[in-house]
């Protein structure tokens, strides 16, 4: 039986047009106190030179270039499939906007090695944010992936994480989900300025209905009521309200009939129009997290190891 220190861990980082975030996540992953055995960066058809820059700066990172943006569902499905081919014992799933503490993997792995097999989520900061089951540095045993499969690519965006961890791993597979009290990440809440773009509202409505009507098969009335109430509010109060409301109605229809896949192209509306978070704000969040990490004793050194990793130097 392999000891915890010998267990092979493959990190899967998903990114799309966020070069700065991709670089920082590679630095943090490669600078962990418990080294990863392999890193796969899934480039979801970025147009900002992410793939080329990561390959130039990080020779240890394998860049998986997708021919088109497949959303988080398709991106992590591709990443998990590639990771499983490496015969690893664990997959560490990381989105490109999650800030990782330097001992995150060390603590996740210690908790994951307590039988029976379970998925381990890091503790999310800031404290006023809900944990949820998003892709925030989750450690998934390969044994569980072999049992339940990889995330569903046809969900594209929204609910793909809930379907995978809650419906398939916990409820159908019977595996446990736990939150580590020591492994920490920072993932601040997005701040919509003009509401969500129409394509996101479509996928939220479609996948919520599909999940309740075809998978969980309970809570249907509540899900429909919430969506209808939201449609009314958006129609009357938001910019481009009627167009957005129509997209949600279309999503409800498609989810009811099981019309899945990438049916609406996100490129129709650039996300920068809707979100006000700037690079300076993201840097301020990261600086605050690093100060907390050092003061709490969770960091391995006075200065976080990841920030001075040799592979980070251009």
C-alpha cells in the first residue's frame, strides 16, 4: 500500500482568457509544500495568449488546448480524462480565479487519506461566503472518478459541479464529501454591475430545470417558481430585460425537453460589460489573503513559498 507522501496527485487548472490568473495558479500549485506530481492546464480556447505564455514560463505544466470554449463542464471533463490517463491517485481541480494557500494540498491530502474514500473541499475565505461545491481546489480520489465517471460536458456552464459532486458522487455513488478545516483558499464573490448576461441566464434556467426534472426529480415546483419570479424581475428592472427574460424562457423549455450541450455562444456578450471587479481589486484580495495566511500560521514560511518559485520567473 502506497504511503500518503507517495500518492500521485495531478492538478487540473481550468482557464479561459485570464492569463494573469493562470500564471498565478501555476505558481501556487508548483510552490505547494507537498509537491504535485503533474500539472495539466486546460486552456478553454483562450484568445489572450494564455497557452503560449504558460508553455514558455512553466516547462512542467502540460497545456491542453481545447478547440473551442467548452465551459467549465467540458473543460473539467477534458482535464479529468487527461489526468486519469496519468495513473494518478488524486485529481486536484482548480479554477483560475481561486487563490490557493501554500499548504493547501498538504492538508487536503492528509484529510483525503482518512478512510473511506471521500472528496475533500478546502475551507473557503472570506468567511461570509458560502462553501458550495464549485471548482475551488477540490481534491478528488481517482478511485471515485473511476466509479462515477468525469463531469458531464453537455451541461456547459452552471450546475455541472452540483450534478457531479452532489448527485453523482454523493447520492448515486455513496461517497462522502468533507470540508478541510486547515486547507484554505480565497474565492471572493463576483459583483454583477448590470446583472448577468443573457447567455448565463439561459444556462442557469436550462440546467436548473434539467437537474430538477431529469436527475433529482424533486423540488420541481420550487425551482420553476423561483425562475418565473426572477424572469419577471429581470424583464422590468434590468437593462435589456425583455431579451434576457426570453433567454430564460428558452432555457426552461430546453431544460424540460433535455436539449443539452453548448446551445448558446457566450461570445455574444463580453463578460467585462457586466462585472466591475478590476485587476487592482483582485490583487487587493490576494494581498489580504496572503497576510491572513502568514498571520494565522498556515503558511510554511514568512513569505509564501509559491510567490518565489523559480518557475515563476519570466
